[in-house]
């Protein structure tokens, strides 16, 4: 089974590298490219990690910031996806091998019903 992927969103860092320290700095360049977002939408785009992103907005960001997709999005393995290998049962092992000790129940014996 393939590992589940997640990602880091680096828009804020890329903007800072380009001297853009305010989220509203993106409003005029986006408007020049025909994308109208409110200041709160731009703030959420910069500060939070977007779950759904229009390709037009993504392409506009790449053009505005003169960067590649690798600069904005860093794929990573999702937390908690590393699986521990299962332990194989050992034939003839002692009950203590599993760490249960004397906590194992006795096996039930089912006998026929006496009809008299």
C-alpha cells in the first residue's frame, strides 16, 4: 500500500523572500490577472493551507512570485502513516510470549444436550 501524502504550503515564505510582507500586497497583481479575491480570502490563502485551490489562482501566484510549484508546495508523508510490522504468531510459543500471562481464558467445551 502506498504511503499517504500531505503537503506544506510555503506561500508566506515565498512572499517574504520577494519582499511582500503584507497579504494585501497580492490584491493588485491578482486583479491585473483577472482574479478578484477579497482581502480575507487572500489572507486565508497566505496564512492557512488551502484544501481546494483554483488552477488559475495557482498559475497567477506562480507568475506573480516568479517561482515554481516546488517552491510553493512541498509534498511530505502524512503523519501517522508509518505502519509497524505485524508480529507473526509463533507455533508452540508460551502464552507469556504475547505479554498476556495468566489472563487467557480457558477454552470452552461444548457437549451434546442430554434428552431424557
